[in-house]
């Protein structure tokens, strides 16, 4: 996947900070908006693009 650099929030246009996040499946790096709290990472951006393109997203449940 290509590297993505965000300087503005895609939702509100506010400033974003690149940070490490901790989820149920481990840690990941992403951008968090300092104004609205929106969190985005390459996986989220890819899934949003798939939805725009009308393709299905493979989830863990579907693969089992």
C-alpha cells in the first residue's frame, strides 16, 4: 500500500496528528483530528474507497 500523508481532517478540515492507537487486534498507526476526533488509517481509507466503488469488503466473519 502506498504511504498516505494527511494534513487536514477529511471530515471537518481540522488539523490532524499522526499517532499510535491500540485496538482489540493490536496496535496501529493513524491520523486523529484534533477538532472532531475522527481517526483514519490506511485500512479505513481503503475500505471507504471500496464502498464508494460499490465493492464488498471482506470481513473476518465472511472469511470463516
